[in-house]
């Protein structure tokens, strides 16, 4: 899987996808995200490594329990569907209130 940086370029070799919000366990980089160097741009996502959108402009995911589904990009960042970015799909707790 490649990721699209915020410059719109499809790149290879980046296999980490960052959650919408940084966490205390984050990347250890000053940005708080894993994307760095040429993955960074000047757009709204900054250094964040974003998932590629492939099938019907969605990102297809396989979950740890074995199920898979394709989601619209906005749903990756909004677990509870309230329109506010959260780490609910990323924090291992399925809890939008935890970072």
C-alpha cells in the first residue's frame, strides 16, 4: 500500500498510516506523526501519512478481528460520526474520547 501525501503524490515505501490526532505514544518525531521529510507538504494534513484511496475512492481495511470493509476517508477520522476528528478507530479501545 502506498499513501497519498498532502501534495497529492502517490508514494511507495510508507507503510504507516497516522491517526487523526497525535497521542502520548506517538511517533517520537516533533510533528507527532510518522510522515516526515518528503512526505510532508504545506497542505492541511502537514506531515500526516494518509491512507491511499483505491476502491470507489475509499480505503479498504482489514481489522484485527478478521473482518474487512471499505470506508470513506472521513470515517477513518470520525469513529462516532459526530463530524469531529477522533482516534476511535486507532486507539485500540474503539472509544472516540480516548487519544
